[in-house]
RNA sequence: GGUGCUAUCGUCUAGUGGCCUAGGACAACGGCCUCUCACGCCGUAAACCCCGGUUCGAGUCCGGGUAGCACUACCA
C-alpha cells in the first residue's frame, strides 16, 4: 500500500528564519501539496542555550506571509489573523509539536536503546573530552576509544547506578558498530554509502537539561509523526547514515522515511554558504521578515520590509535549485505545486542571485492593480510627506492613478516615491544636469509664451492640450524637444517622469501655471 | 587531516549517447521606440574543469586528477 505523504519543516528557534530555510520549507510544502499529503511544522528546541525569544513566532509569521500553509503542528492562528493579532495554534493528533514539550516521550526511547545495548551512559566531562582531543589528534569517541573513557561500558553497573542516582551529569551515547557500510538512498543524489568507522558515538541525550539532541529527537519524532519523506538541506547528508542506523536500532527500518538532501544556497560572490553577514555586506535581506533579536540586540532586514511581494520571493526561491519541465520562469504557487518534482532539483549549490530577485519583484509588481499598490504605498508616502512644508493633498484614487503612470519603471513599492514626488510637492530646486542639457537661452521666452497660451485654454484634457501646443511649436519652429523639455523642467524639476500631458492632467491648470511662473522667476 | 557531495555562459539553469554549429532567463553591451528618464521590443557577446577510457558517435556513461563546498560538538 502506498504510504500517505507526510513531510515536515523542523526549524529550531535560534533566530530569524534564514532564506535557505524558507526554501526548504517551500520545497516540502510543494511536495506535500502535489501528493495530496500533509505539511507539518515542528519546533526543534532541544538546545535550551540557543533559544531566542520571538523566533518561533517569527518563523510561523514568515511562512504565513509567504503562503506556505501548515496542515499539522504549529502555525499562525487563522482566527487571530482576522482579528489582527498574532497567536500560535497547534493542530493535529501527533503532538506536542515542540520538542521541549516531549521530554517524557524521549525518556522511553532512550531507555529502549539502553536496554537493547544500542546505547550507553557516559560521564566524561567537557573538560575531559577536551583533554582527550588535545592528547589524541583527530580524536573521535567511537569503537576504538570508548573503552578508554568513563562510561557504562567501562565501569561496573552498580557504580553507574550510584552515579546516576546521585545526580551526576551524564549523557547517553549511541553505540556505533564499526566497519559497516551504511547505505542511504537519497532521492536527489542516489545511493550514498558511508562506512560507520567515520561516525562517532553521537550523544543522544543529556541529563543536564533532560533533553535529547537533534539526532534522537528527530528520528523519534519523524517516526511517531509518520513522516514519509525527509526533505532537508545538504548539510545533513553526512549524518544521514547515523539516522539510518538509529532507525535500525529502534527496529523501524520498514517505515523509515525517504531522504532528499537539497543543495545549499551559496553567497553571490565567492564561495560558501549564504550567511547573514553576506546580506549586510552586499546590501540585501537574507531573511523573509525584519527581525529584532532580543537576545543580542541586532536587527536584521527582511524581504517584506524591503518592499518584496511574497509571490515574487516564492517564485525566485523556487527556481534557486529547481527547474521546471519547460522554459517557464514565472510561476504561481499553484503552478509550482503542479510542476514541482524532486528529480528536477539540482545537485549543486546555487549562488544567491539578488539581481534576479529584483526582476521577479518587478514582474509581480506590474501584475498588482494600481489600487493595491496605492494602499501599499500609502505609509511610505505619508512618511515622506511628514517632512515637507506644503504637500499637495491627494486622495487614494489619485494616488492610484499616479502610480499607474510610473509603476512599470520601479522594482519595489518604496521606490515609487522617487518617481512620483513632484506630484505631491512642487519643485523647489532644479536638477543641475537637466538644466545644463535642456534649459536653453530661449527657454524663458518659450515658457512665457506657453504660459499665455495655456492661460487662455479652457479644455485641460491631454488631447486638447496636445492639439493646442504642438501646432503652436511647429508654427513658431521652436522645436518640440526644446520646448517640451523646458516645460518638463518647470513641472518636475528635472528631465524625467511620465508623458508631459499625463503630468499636466494630474497637476491641473492652476498648479501647472503656478509651476511655470515659479520656474520663470527662479531661472529667469 | 578524514569522510561525503558537487562541477555547462559572470549568475540561475536546459541537456538522461546522435535532435548540441550547446537552449532559456537575469545581468552586461548595442539598436529601436521617444518631449525626458525609465519601461518595453529587437539584437550582440558569453559556457560543457582537466586527462584518459567505453562507443561508429560523449556535455551526456566509466576511471583518475583538480577545484569548490558540506560535515567532522553534550548545535541544529
């Protein structure tokens, strides 16, 4: 019988969710949806020392913003979203979904491994291990060295019991049998074989905080949560054989999930994994949302706050390491779900191409309506207008109309301001370069005459103005470019902007004339 | 150091032995459009890591190099 597809995204709440993690979540989601399966979210907080407050909420909010839906486990409460507040809900019958809340469950499985002889108790202190590493080059806690250490293999059983009962700190280690070829079938890379000699006796549980480590918790949870496919980053490939060995030790090999190790996201320049530092250095976000880290006080910029549209981020990320069946570049989430396939995922790491990300955002920005963009632009606009003495008030419909004039020339919503500022505030100074090139000796004379012409004009429509001004320029043989560019400088303050009659249309007769007069006084 | 993974234009990639004089996209460059700046459109340049082998035929399969990356914690 075909097993139900169940995948999980299992981040640890140690800070903002890295963009590579977002892609892993996305691929899991696409795979689940395509197969009509379940997408679970589990929090792997087994390292109490690395916990960062707010990280869990951040992760869930980021996935929610991007439209990566969670079927089971932890997620943003849909109800609270309507009410505008952020609360987390847990859904599903395989919980709890935070590993820190699953302590009792792990106890049972640690005991199972201990009883079956697949694991043992070790008392070596960090200092002792440190000393061993200094003493023996390339020291590894394994079959060759474990008999020299302080553990239940080398100590009498009653002494071990006394120490444990006394509350002595200990860890439980997995007993890796030496010299065995472990096969891992990876859905992306094929058969990977690693000899168990290079594996060390991994710590599975630490009594100090009564928590398992990743390796144990991950296997137990994936088994209990009936995960069918583990899709995760390539950095996990070296420990995959250990995980296979753990499934075997538990007797769960029959239902062991299939593995797929995704290629890494690399820094745009040079080599190596993409890191937070690269974003700071090269000036682009590495996180989906802005994050204020309460633990170290740092602030990380986010795609959302930089003006990215979620569908652009999704599309961009989807194509970093995966390619569709054809030449298609623009994908909606539904199209991705349809076309996604693990065997079209690349094997090699993908350098993060920020320029392409910008292009995607440009594409999706054009797809949004002027009204939507106006709503998004409103806060940006208000912020700019706060610093201006006499701004021109415009209602939202006018803002939408103005945006329609310029949206095809921007990549991001916040960039809109540089394109539309002159619609909201009259120019107070004039761009030097434009002046030099476009403001000629005759320009004051031309503008004075144009002013007379326009003052007498009743019909202020673009068509009427065009029908009035163009023939006039021609009859006087002033040259269209000469007159229109000077006119443009009066209205905009520089040689840029949309079609001139679109500008006069929005400005209106009174404001248009006023700006020409002002320019005439200032520029003579 | 050890182990593993990977290797096509600057970047993301297509390519599953003949369809490859190697295709698409971003970026770059040039042109067109035009009252300006953009957008858009059209075009140009740009790659199979190296060496062997298998085969009538290799970017594609195999071996060896080389290079890059990942892992090598009581982190995940």
